[in-house]
C-alpha cells in the first residue's frame, strides 16, 4: 500500500461543528502525525492544520467528510513522495 504525507488546512467558522470535527479526526487518528489548532478570537474562527500519512483515498475521504460540515472550509496539500507501508 502506498501512502503520502499531506497537510489538511481547516478553518472553522461555525463552532457548533467542532464536536463533529473532533469525532471525525478521532476516527482517523491512526494516520494523524500531528495537529495544531489556533483560535483566532478576534475573528471568531479557529484555524487548524493536521499532518497525516495515509493512502490518498483515505486522505481524500477525511477531507471530504470535514468539508461537508457546516461552517467548515478545508484544503489539502499533498507531498510528491509516496511511501510503501
């Protein structure tokens, strides 16, 4: 199986979605390398970056589920290097 390292950038504008977001991230905990969240209180949003190492299908599925949450925007940047696991 080939995996890639990617960074998923998340902006949460609707704090009601944070509970569901955390549930989704917990489900994908097996592939999360690290996570950093920054509350931007002045603007009332949260900025989160999640580094992952997983097959592209799983990364896309994770980003898709996150992006489907109300008030949540997501973008993913993939590395060009693949790894065999």
